C-alpha cells in the first residue's frame, strides 16, 4: 500500500509499525517515520514551519523530484526515525521544553498595531461568553438543588459550584486588567506557533539536539496560545502538580518576557474553567446515552482536578510575580 509512496524517496520498505499517527518504516536505507497529511492547510502549516523553525524541527526529506510531500491518493511526508535519549530528570525535560518553546517563538516574533475597536470586540465577546457560561451553571445548580433527588453527577456539580464561580471571577478580573492595559499600548505580539505544543511532540535525541514535530496545526497567533495549551494538556492529572511546571513558565519568561497585558491575558485564559462548563453542559443539555452516570461523574471529577491544578499554577505564578514587583518597587516610606 505504501510502497509507491516510498519509491518516490528511492526507498524499498521491508516492514512497518504503527505508532499513533506515524508509521515506523524499516527500509533498505534505514528506519524512517512516514506520516499522512490530511489537507492543504496542514501541508502549508508543515512546510511553513520548516521555513521558520527548521533547526528546531525533525528534518524533512524531499522526494526524488525535490518535493516536500509525496502524493499517492493522499499526501505524505517523510522524516528520520529519531531515537530519544533516556529521560532521567523530568524537571529538566520540562524546563528544556519551555526554554526551547520560547526560542521557537522568538525567531518569528512580531508586534502588531491593534485598533481600539478590535480590542473592545474581543473583550466584549469573551465577557459575554463567560457570562453565558456562568448563567447556565447558576441556573443548572439551582435546578439541581430544587430537585427531590440529585443524581451523583448533579451532587458533584453543586459541590464544585462555588470554586468554579471563583475561577470565573478571577479570569474576568484579569481580563479587565488586560483590557485596560492594552487600550493604552494598542500593541500585540504574534509569532509562528506550534499549535499543539506538548511534551509528546518534543524530543531530545541521544545526540542532545532538541526537536519539535507534528506541525500540522502551526500558524500565526499569540505565543501565549502554545504555553496555555501545553499547560491545559499536562494539567489533566491528579493534584498536586510538580513545581517544574511553574518553573517552566519562569524559564520561558527568561528567554521571552511577557508584557503586563500579556501576563493578564495569560492568567485569565489559563484560569477560565470552560472545560468544566462543557462537561456539565453536555450532561444537562445533550446527554449521550452511550455514556453512563459513572462515566460522566468520573469525567467531571477529572476536569475539576484539572481546574485545581490550573489554580495552583496561576496562584504560584501570580505570587512570584508580586514578589518580583515588590523587589523592584522602591520603598517610599519616609525615614523616621
């Protein structure tokens, strides 16, 4: 099936193994990684990523015709199969990930002028979105409390309600800070971002070089998008999380410091518990009968724990930021 694709690279396959979306191909010239690409948008994202971030990307092989993608019914691209070094220190791996992510963003970083209309539109849309979510949760919890008997899922909703509202309140406060600050600067930074940055898409081979791969969702956006998405993905675990994630953000900022408005934007979007809202909305408004009550309760608990991990990370970062500001602010207390 894949022999015509590999012939375009001058390769004869002997054996193939499936590893997620990547096929490990054993050939007459060595071991390679072959990946199918879904559409033109993904092709453009992968190719542009090699232009912007070539040294931080797993090398991409060209076909014998000099093309970056091979076509045979569908489109594919070929990379070497990179063997990761044995990982001994999780903390150092996380710090390395964030440092390299900052270097990645720094390469293509550019500043844009934004109009007050654009700023207000984004702020009002986000404010309405969170108000709508809060209103739905408020009405649903009231409905649960008025019921003769609450299901296990509904009981958990009521238990988590107060903390969920606190998370929304914090996110809205930080968004207001962003709105007030960016109205003065009217500047915003974007970069060519990975789009799906996570440790599983970051590899440190045995030769100590470091690569990102799986660039299909890359594009122009705020660098904060990569950072927020990476944290959201890795916070889906039982608390407490390790301090390496907080230290990772600090390592990121040492390479690419965040402005005041970016800091507020980061805190607001990291703290918003929209993933918890989506779980409750699915149960209340369009419950899928193939999922049992136990599965829904388990999913809600996982999302609540994710929210608590986010809360811990944001509070630690905010605390450290406040301590830094206190050190740099001169003491204006008059001498006695």
